[in-house]
């Protein structure tokens, strides 16, 4: 867990405790056998444990002298397994009954109109979903195309019935929390006659129109975060400048401050160590434009300082930046500069002779050099301070490239300069010594070379 993730969890926990406040929720549980139960809520894509209670005569009671924030809540068992989902909004004193042998169909509630309507939907949805599951099994076993078409039509019919149920509910209960949840699940309707490009543009423009970003209760549902991830992972081009533009557009909409806070933290965590190379530029942008601008409420000065320090370290080695200079001692005890290498491409390799993965990567790197397909130099930085073992490994394995030792340097600590937190780590530099790739395996490096040379 990164430091920032730990900070986020502490922050969320603090915020929840500050908000929590006069609820009494009773559960009459028939045929349940757990020794302890948990009251939990959704929080974006996670769950938050709020209260615990032990059963007395098959009844579990959660109560406190403070109200809880509205949203979808959960009764969980002793293994943190989800038993019952229910709504919590203005009415926070009610009783739910259920039988463990058939939870959804047995659900009953007293003193909560919201949950009467919600449970009716769950029961209806279960009937249609069970039909769909059976039809899908039948579809897999059917070889006749005509039969497949008729089964697919039945599946579509059941899905349409669930959608119609939600639409009717929204029409009849426009102010209900459940209506906002149903509405948030709907994609915008786009003119089917538009061409592909115009359809995409219209869909993207209207994407957030069904989601109430001003209602903090949406954070206590899985809907909001799901739509956020779908938008930025699937709908938007995975390029840092494009994503930054879309993030700024979203955060400049009319949004409740608690939702803004969640969105900002989500982007910080997602892009500090991104899965796609180069997207760490977004982390730097978020710190510069939102953290330092005090757009996150309830953030401590120490947390803010740590985020700024992390951002300043990353910004030095973003894709497109000029590679920081390194001057280190080679195997002949001579100071050697990264910038003395003169071939078209330079690999800066941080490695440790005791690291098995490093050894495997070096074998593959030697094979690439042997092909002479690329005009390539290597500046290999040994990270182990055992100089004798380092030199012996280089000699025994004929590592005929520029080998220097990172513990004998006249430049600053390479960990700080190149953000090195594991080995092996590879940076690839172009003729102008700008960083064009980083943190690739050697196998990925060869694929990158082919793509880069083809496009440049």
C-alpha cells in the first residue's frame, strides 16, 4: 500500500466518523447462523464498515444517536460476506426481516417506504435475472441458429423488462434516492442516425447528464465510481494531455465538494503509479492544480507536503523531459557521464547483480545488442555497493557496455533523480537525450523500438 493510499483511507474514515449521526436499524434474521454482523456502506468502489452487532434471539440491532449519510447500505456476516443491500436516507429507524434460505424473495421491511420500493425492485429483478441465466445456459447448448435467435430475443425481452421497470419507477418517484441511482445507471440516448464520429462526440458530451454530481449520497452507491472509471478508462484516449483536459472539464462542472474530493483522490492514486507508461504526468498535474490550490478539503499539511515532494520527483523524469545527468565511477575507477555516450539511443539501466530478474533482463538485453538492429548505447548503473562482486559479475558475463556504480557518484542520489524504487528499471533516451520510454521490460523495449521507429 502506498503512503498516499494509506492517507486516503485514514481521511475517508475520519470523514465518515465526522458525518455519522440517530439511527436504529433492526434485522429479524431467520436461519442465519453468524455470531457477529456488520453494518457497512458502499463508498465508491469500496465498502466501509460502520457498526457491529451480535444477534440476540435472531435479532440484530444497529443503533447510534447520530444520522448516517444516505446511500446503499449492507448487512454483512461474520466473514464480511454481503447478505442484504438496503437504502438509507431520511428514514433511519426501521426493521428488515429475511430468511437465509431465500434472502431476496423473503425480504420484508417495516417503517421504510424507500426499502419497500427497493425490495420490490430486487424481487422483480431476481425473477427476470433468473430467467436470463437459464436462457443463457440454454443458448450455450443450442446449435440451431434459428433457436439461438429466438432465445436471444427472449433474453433481450427480459432485460428490456428490467429497464422498463426502472424507467417507470423514475417517472413515478422522481425525488426518490432510488430514482437517482436508476437514472445514474442509464447511458445518454443518442440519435441512431448519427455517423460513428458524431455519435461518439454526442455520447461523450452527454455522458454525465444522467448522474447527479451535486448529491453526495451518490458516493454511497457503486454507480458514481463505476461511471467515473468507465469514462476515463474506456471512453477517453489514454494519452496524458487528453486525459488531463477531460479531468479539468469534469472537475469544473457543478459538483458537490465531497464528490470533488473523491474524484481528486481517485486520480492521484490512479496515476501516481499508472499501468500505462506516461500517465504519471496526470499525477503531477493534479498536485500542481488541485492539491496546491487547496481543492481537497480536510487534507493535512504533512499529507499535502508529501504529495508535492512526490510530484516534484516524478516531474523530472516524465516522458519528453531531458534525462537528468548522471556522473558515476566505472569499473576502472574513472568518472563517466551519461552524456558522453553518442549513439542514437541510450538505455539507462538500473540493476543489481544479486537480482534474478535483473540477470534475466541482462541476458535478453545482450541478445538485442547482438542483432545490431538499433543504434544503441547502454549506461548501466549498478545499485549494489559490493564493488568487488559487481565487477566480478560484469567480467564473468562479458557486459561490454558502460558500467558505472550508483554508490560512487558525483551527481545526486540516483534514487531521487530517476525515482528508482525497484530493480531492474529501464529508461530509454533518444538522440537529444529526451526520455521516450521508461519502466519497460527488455521484451517490451524491443516492441517499443519497432513501434517508435515505424512512427518516427
